[in-house]
C-alpha cells in the first residue's frame, strides 16, 4: 500500500497547485483530490503554527542561538555602521 499525504496549498490557476510544504516523493505522476477550505479552516491558530515550526526545527537539529550570541551579532552589526 502506498503512503498518502494530506497537505494544503493554493490554486494559482485552474491547472496549477502550489503546496504549502514539500512532498517527500520523487518526480512522477500522483493522484490529487482537491477540497475547498473555508476561511476558518484555512486560518490556523497562531500557537499551532509556532508549534509546527518548532517541531520542524527540532527534527532537523536546529539549535537556536543563545542570548549572548544574539547580542554579539547585534553589537557586530551596529559597530559596522560607522
């Protein structure tokens, strides 16, 4: 049995679909079912979006900069303005 993926996207015209995220498949033909979303369905709560971003960052091993690193970058940028 093949894996099914449920994704969201935007129709850019009557024949083109732009997905909100990549599909983990190679090139080739796929079967697509299109279902219109209501405005309420299309807008996800802020906390849900942030949680998804954090989950993707954890999955790829992202380590956020420390406060000291951020401050050092800000200082470096400000010093370059002179």
